[in-house]
C-alpha cells in the first residue's frame, strides 16, 4: 500500500495513533469526512473571531460574547490571527507552509509576543475539557521555533461556550527537549505502508466506519 509523504500536524498524528485505517482514508486517499452541526457552528465562531480581530466586522456573534473582554484585549496587542506555520525537519520556519520540504504544519488561532514571552491561543467551542498535552506542546514548540529568542511560551485554550481557559507555560529549554519527543513519534507515520484498522469505541463516530456507509470493514 501507499506510504504517507505529506507534512504532518497535530490532527494527523492524533489520527495515526488512534487508527491507521482512518489515517489512510482521510489523509492518503483523501476521502470526504463529512461534517456536523457542531463542527459548522465551531467554524462560524472561529471565522467571526478572526474577522473581528482583523477589523473585517465590528461585532462578535452571541456565541462568542463570553470572551468579549479578552478578545478586545487581544485585539489591542500586536497579534497574528490564523497564523499558518510550516517547518522543515530541522524545525526551521519556512516562508510558505505548502512549499517543498515542509515537514510540519501548525496553525494557531492567535498569537502575540510580549518581550521574550510568547503566547499561542486556540479557540475551542463546546464543553470544557482538558486537552491532550500534544496540541499545547506543538503550539509552544512552533511559536518558539518561529521566534527562537523567546525564553518562555504560554499556550492557552479559550473555551468560548463556558468562559474557561486552559493555560500551560513552557520554558525555551523544555520546548527544545520536546522536539526530540515528536521527531521520534512521527517517524512511524512515514515508515508505515500497512494501514490496518484498529477497532475501538471511536468507530462509533468515524465517518469511514461500516455503520456510516464508509470504506472500513468495522
């Protein structure tokens, strides 16, 4: 079967370690995965915040109103919204995340720098849930790799529906050590050519499952 040759990111690593067949259907065969009302709502909330931060619209929609004050404070900073970052295998930032040699792609909802302290922010819809360590770590690694003079990076998840915030701090030394962890974890993605299903309770929601008319035998 086919090997994976594209760049990786948090979602791809998460899917690969959950079920190789789903990874194959989604990221190699690129079969449609469909959507859901919750996903559509989340996209609209993200689009509204991006438009508001960039001055393309003058107001937040009601679903985002719990974070009116923090978003206004963010708007007053020298922020970057929907920042798409591409890196090569040596963690060097690339000018275009689709250019030849891109190995990792990371997209942050918002980020800003305050002296030698960087902040990476991700907006979440739905219930508050403590995220896995991978996404905050990758945001921290990416922001530091893009701005190597940073001594500290704070990653924050803003839960728009509940008004809650998850925050995690990383020193530059921690982020440099974490790079090795992901280099090792990502290796199997590029070495694998057998995309066998790994049935679990996750099959209930998989768009490629047999019960949803998908290509998987489970």
